């Protein structure tokens, strides 16, 4: 094979990249390519994405190649480069989002019209969406049976980085424009940073993961989700490196949850638009309550801490996400789409499958086998932030409140200045 274009999307790495590895092994020339699509709003993730692309470009240059960057309609731009280099094939990593699948269909049709090959490779998940199916139905609707099937499934080999990337002469590399860091969030983008984080976290933190991964004050989570979302690290390699170490099962189970939501999204592409599980719920339209929730001014300290962490860091502890989601949908009775859109706007790891799958789960319209589950924010906070460290970190108005009142400041006398009364009962739920 003479020339292959490898289109990068949510797979911004060279390690364990099946499409890139096979292209480098089979083709004389390889054109690694990324198209900045103006139709996709990067939002808060623009800076992280820009750093990931610059890092990918640097790594590819070290291997003798480069990252060819274009801006515009992805199919038109890929076809334009394909014509210039006389490509024989276009390869991508298969995605599950409705947009990603439409893009793949359009690329396949455009390639067929030019008598070029097209192929979608695995790599976005550990097990490709659609590969595991129950005895009845096209996908798993409950996590535990999926976890059993996923754990027993034979996985593909984890691949190293190619030794060399041979880019044809005369292909302008292009610039990463319109994506600049704005000082948002604490995490830097890119494979180099992501692999280093994975290495250190597995070495120093994995053993204690089961014991403390729900702890809000210490936050023992890996914070690898933005790197997984953009494909800076491979989910298959994450699992392969973790398995066999003390504390690995609980962590690997969380990676499996990511695969679970991806296979749900693959089977139910309307995950962001309509209930996965129909429920008779009367949602409330309350703009003032929604604004208070977004700004972290609900009067419920643990909810406000989570929402302020999101706004300032582009990140929120997973348990806090469940608490603030349950509060919005089960206490304020606000539709899950409102919360999901806000998270999609601000999270560095905002992922179609995980974001909407988790919001439907917490709202009781998704894959939770207990759809009426309600998380009590005060009880959760007392258990997972007993001394109020997490709350004080993000709600400075409560910095001087003693631990006995930190999660129920409305009981203080006199009232806490500059902090609102709670939006209704705070102790709802179990």
C-alpha cells in the first residue's frame, strides 16, 4: 500500500492506536490528520484540546512525521488532502456519538466515490461498542451482567507506538488555530502528560482506590477522564497496566462503566434527547432554582461546593456529580437535560456517552435498576466529607463554620452571612 490517511478525532495519541499502527506497518507513506470542525463547539475544552494537538504534533515529529491540521468540513478537508497525496485509503478510530457516526458514514461514502478504501478501527473503548450482546436484545441494559461479560471477554493486544511515521513530501502541516488555552482548569492536555499521570497514579494511588475513591475531601480519583475522552491515553492500556495490581478491580470496574455507557449510546443514539427508560415525571421549569444550582448558591453546602468546583476547575469529583445531579433532578425536579447541557459546557471530560448516560442514570430515566433512588446530600456529605474540608475548599463563606454545622449551616444562630438559605428541604432521600 502506498499512502494512507489516518484521521484523528478522539484518539490523540501514538501509543496503542490500532489505525496508526497498521498504517505505519502496511503503507509506505502515512498522513496523520486532524480537522478542526467549526461546527463543533469546543467551549471550555478548547485549551485542553489545543495542548493535546500540539503534544501529538511534537510526538509525531519525533517519529519523523507530522500532524496535518486543517479547518473546515472534515470530509471535504480529508478528501482534499487525499487527492493531493493520492491516498489509497482513509482510516479512523470508530466512535459511538451520533455526530461521529455520521462523519464516518460520510467519509466512507466519499471514499467509495473516489475508489479509496475506508476502515474504522477500535481504540475509543476497551471493548468495541456492539461487540458484547446479551442473549436477548442488541445491548446490555444493566451494568452487572455487562461487567461479567466484559471481564471474561478476550481483549485485543495493547500496541506500542510506531517506530517511524513517514509523511509524504510537500504536505503543508497547517496550524492549530482558534483553539487557545484561556486559563481554565488545572489539567494540561496531551499524551505526554496523560501517560505520566497514569504511571504515577497507578504507582502511588491505585492500592488505596477501593478504600477511598468516594472520599470528597482527599479525592483519590485518577482524574484520567479528560485524557480518556480525548484519547490521550488508551482505555485498553489503562486497564492492562492496572490489572494484577492491588486495588485494581474497583478501578477497572469504573473503566468498564465507561464502556457500558458507550455501548448504550451506540444502541440508543438519542441518549441526549429523550428518556432511555420512559417515566411518568412532571418536570419543573424553575429558572431561578436552576441559576442558583449552576452558580453554587443552593444553600446546600456539598451541592454548592461541587458546582463551584465545576465552574472554576472544569472538573468535579464523581461522587459530587451524583449528589448534584440527584439534587437537581430528584429534589428540584428539573429535567436531566438542563444538568447535562451545563456539564457539557463546562467539563473538560464532557463525553457524550458518559455524560448523558450518567445524567439519565441519576434522573431515574436511564440504566439504574433503582430508578427512584434519591441521594440525601447531607447524609452523603457527612459520610464522605466528615470534617467539611471539601466544602470549605470551594465555599469560602463557610470557612469558619464548625464541623458540627458545616453541612447544615441553616441551623447556625445567628445565620451565616452571605450564604443563602437552602432551596427547600435538604434531607430528602436515602
